C-alpha cells in the first residue's frame, strides 16, 4: 500500500528544548506551556555583549544583532516563541559619531520656544521597532548675550511725526519685572552700563512680558524732534529692583511727519432723494494717524490733479467719507480729493480725481445722444507744431452734457473707423454749445508732427451715456509751420510769502497767469541758491522736475477765469549745494531764506531760463512765532485831486516780512502814536494796489475838507503779531478842489457845433492849435448847460484833427427835437481842460424852414 498507518493519537514535542543567547544556554523544557513568560536574564544573571558591534545606525550609533537560538534533539517538533521585552544598559559617546552634535544641540536649544521660565526643547527618538527608552541629558551652558536686545527702531508710518517704534526680544530671565527702553538724541560716546542708566528715567517701561513692541514719543525725557538722529538701548528690570545689562546700541532712527496719501478711491453721482443739482461724492476714508480732514475741489473743467487749484472752502470733517455738493443741474464737474493732516499737509499732485460727473434729476434712460455731425480737423496754423484744430456742430439734445474729443493714430486704413472704442481721450468740452477746440495730445501722449491721426467727437448725456460705436472720424496731421518763435514771456507780478499756521515747511507763491495760446505748463522753483539762471539745471531736470524739488502746474488760468493770479503752496526746495545745479531737494526748512521763481513753458517745453524774475521769502515756524513785523515808515497822505474834499490818497512801502497776512489802516483827526481804543478803518490784503483811497476816519466819520488826517499803517503777520505802539504816523488833508481845473494851463478851444443837414448827427469842428503841445481833443455833451467837464458825458476822446460827427448818445441816436450842449476840451497826454464854455445846439429845423 502507498500509505503508512499510524496510531490514532500521537504528539511530537521538543523535549528537551534549549535556548541559547550570547554563549549562554538555558533548558526551558518545563516552561514551554501556553501563556507562560520565561525570564532568561535578570539582575542576578546578566549577560555581557561583545565590545565591538557587528553593525551601526545611519548616524553611527553601534547596533548589536544577536540571535536567540532554540534547539532540541527531537526532529520536526514545532516551537512558537514571542519576545516581550529586553532591558539593557550602555554608554555611547555620541560626539565621537557626530562632531557637530554639540553645536547642533546648542542651536536647537536656542531655537526652543521661549517662555517666562526658560526655553522648551523637544527631542524625538526614532527606531524602526516599537520599544521604550529612558534618556537623561545634562546640558551645561553659559549666556554671553544681553538678556534683551532691540531688534528694530523706526519711524511710525503715516503719522504726524514725533514718534518712533521699538521692537525687542522677549526676556528669558527668572525674576523679570519689566522692559525698559532708553532713547537719546545723538549717539552715546561709549556703550552705557546699567549703572549709567540707573539714575535716568526710561523713555518707556513695559511691565507686560509678552509685549515686545511699543511707540515712544520722548528721547531722554524730551519730545522727539522730527529729523533728529535717535539711538536706543533696552534692558531688563528685575523684581528686586536691579537692572540687567543694556543691549547693544541701535540707531540712528528719525521720526518724520509724512504727507498723507489721497483717498484710494472715490465715486460720485446724483444724490438719491436729493434736490436737482445735488452731487453725492463718496471716497475711501483717509488712513493717516494724524488725519484732520478731507479737502475737496469741484471745478467745471477737466483736471488730472489739484496742483494750483484755489481752496474752495473748509476741509470736510475727518470722520466723514462722503458729502453732497449743491451745484448747477446738468453741468459736468470734476472733483479732486486729498487727505489733510493736522499740520495742514496734503498731496495735491496725486489727488484722487473723478469726472466728469453730472448732478441731474430724473431717470437714466440709457440712450446716448445722437452722433455728432460736421466734424472737421486740420493742422492749427501759424504754430510750432503738435496741435490740431477740431470743429463740429454741437449736439442740441436737451440732455446733452458734454463733448469728448477722441483720437488715435492712423493705421493706414482704407476706410474711416466707425467705432471709437480704441480711441484715447484728447479733451473734454464741458458743455454742448462750444463748437471748436485745439488739441495737443491723445491719452496724455503729445501729438507728433507729420503723423496722421483719426479724430472724432462724441456727445455724452448727463448720465455719462455716449455712443462710441457709431462715430464719424476724420483725419488730420499736425505740422510745424512756424520756426524760431520765442517762448512764452517771463512770469509777471511774482510774489511769495510764508504759508500761515504751519511749522515753517511751506511757502505761498503767486504770479499773473500767462495768456499765450500754446501754453504748456508752469514750473515753480525755490532754492537757497540764486534762481535767476536755470538753463543748466533745466537740462538736468527736464525729464523729472519733481526730482529737482520743483513743481509742474498744468492749469493755465485760475479755475473759473481766463486771467487773474495763480496761487500755489510750495513744500519742497533745493538745499545744501554750492550752486543750484548741485543742490538737493528737501522739505522746506524754517528760517532759511529762499529765492523763488516761476518758468512758463509752451507745448514744446520751451521757456526763458535766464534773467528770470525772482523774489526772496523766509519760511517761518508759526507755532513759535512771537516776533511782529517791523514798524513801517510814515505813510504819505495827499489830497485826491478834482474831488469835493471827502477823501485822501494814502501810499506806503509794503513790509518786507515774509509772513504778512494783512495791513490795518488807522486814521483820526487827533494825532496819535498808538492805536489805543481805535479800530482799523480799513484792512488791506497782503496784495493791494496803491494808492488807497481813504474816505472815513475812526468811528466811521467821513473825511472833511481842510481838516488834517493822521494815518498809520500796521502790518500784521499770520500769527497775529503786530506793533501797535510807537507808530510812524503820516498826515495830510483833503481839499475841496471841485472848482479847480487840473488842465488850467491848456487853452480854450474855439469850436462850432450844429446839426447836419439831415438832422441825424451833430457836427463839431474847431480851430487847429498845432503850435501848442496838444495830443488830442475830447468832446463832452449834456442836455444841461455845463461849465465843468465833470458835469457832462464824455462823447468821444482821443480825437486827432479838427472835426468830428456825433451820432450816438449812450447808445442811442441824438434826439434832434431837443437842445444839446457841447464842449471841446484839449488834452496834453496827462490832463485835459475841465473848465469849458459849452455851446448850445438848438432843436433841429429842416432847411426849407430856414433852420440850420
């Protein structure tokens, strides 16, 4: 058979069973029962392993790989064994396996989490098998650094100055009570010790362990001055009152009063629920720490910034970020906004501008005005190039609000474009009545001579609806057809004075607006060096005038007029050079005299840069200004000629003080040298014209003929300082000379006056007086007899010759049914003869009646 019969019950058991480990054998036969733990090695039967291991871990720690062997003479007996635990002891010199271990451990210790009681260091042991291990580490170290260290000392941003921020490391010392920070203007001559600082009050003391940043306003107990170099140290105050070693000195740092940034965004439109003409404007609230208000300008012409715009009212409350302007319904407006700090600083050059926006009522119908027709564009004649004249027929729809001139270069198209979506704005005409304009740029880029451009005009309604997809475009190219023309004339009526109520970091400048038709921009310059010759400096600064401390102003006229005076507040100037060419821009400094000028440039950047008019001004810190302007010399008081003795002329030399705000005029019939109880009879702005006419004295009484008038002029600065005693007083009196003739030296004119034959005009002729210095003749007319030209109407002056026909009287034809009185007066270029013999022209009679 192919099998072997065995007993029905049988068992194969390893008996005896021997366990062998590291050369030691144990008979474990009697312990091989399920669930029985067999202890082979204990404290009394220890086993020593070989000195040299037969393998190592990846980091070099020795590993002994030693088997546990089970043996038995019984063949094929099955044995199952599980290891429960193994305790062993050993000493390893870990540094022998890793020479960087000490440095690595120190680095790990320093990087441990800092707590009030020390640092927490977590060490993780890794093994490919489960097990337990007890590790004890002894780490001896000594600290060489300060218990605390200042990490940074810097200016607090976007504030009003006078504040620095300090950041320092947290303390790890036991017994800590507080941090102390000491600041000083200028560096210490040697590192201060805790003994040096023990008698000095800290500039800030922080008793909260977790606070490691603070704002500091003093240095050595005194307020921090903007721009001063500040140095600092920190130390720890312990709970027993002792002080730790100071940290290394950090510095220099300096505080500054930053100019606040304008609002990040703004929008505007008709006010919901408001009246017609209400324009609602909202903006992102200003963020400066020393924010004092928001300044707003509303103008009716396109602007890109607020430089040169005249302030239109008080600043908007600092807590507000919206307002409603009451304006004219249906007109387009531009709104500029800046943030103003407590020192009055703001940034008009980067003002947030929105527009055009239109205050309007009703509902937005979404329908744009019809396309503009009859568009013509051509090179502007007789200019230096870069300009195109555009004409069109204005849109007459009721809701039309403005026209926009749009331009782009020609792309050699065969057909004119009918879509202006890719055109750039050249100009916005803020009405729908103007039918022409001159453009010089497209999207801010200048027009290039001999380059073809497509030009179109689009009408917009009060809601901003305009049809850019249906336009008529025409071509034009600017050309330079005038060569060698002069730049705009040099600036006129230039003046400068200290900006009031500030810290001496600004001046005000004014000048007469230029009237040239190719105006480009103004540049305002100031320096403690002469500014009459800017030719070399302009070659350095033309690309970026702001880098040279100058300011570029693009508006030609004061908003709302085509003339007048431009006013501007300047905050930068050039300093610290041997000449203006090597000077550097900086914020205007108090009490340093500045020379100021303005250059006028055309569209091509040309300007007169030599022999420039200039004035000198001294910026003043008005916070500490207690010095009054010098007393003025006595004014000159003279009679007003040709009047009835009720007024006098007053002339005086203006004050040369830079911070003049106004002049007070005092007048009395009683002599005085101090104002006493008197009140000013006039207050003159710092810009005035001489002579002034004085008609009243103290108390409101009128000037009387023949009575002496005593007059004093008191200059008052922007801080209200003035001398009101020890005054220099001028005197004079009014004279009734209404009967006098300023032209009494001139001869009488022998003349005749009569109606023309048809009775339409009055013909006047007289005898020539060529041998006498007479420049011209004047004819006076009245319906009443008169003996003084002051009693009649001037019919015509500047007459050269001996004949004139009078056809109009106050805009109407002469009434020939009534009598007229006529006189002829001689004029020598300065005065005319006032006392005359008027001749009567009787009512007209036709020749058939024998009249004449």
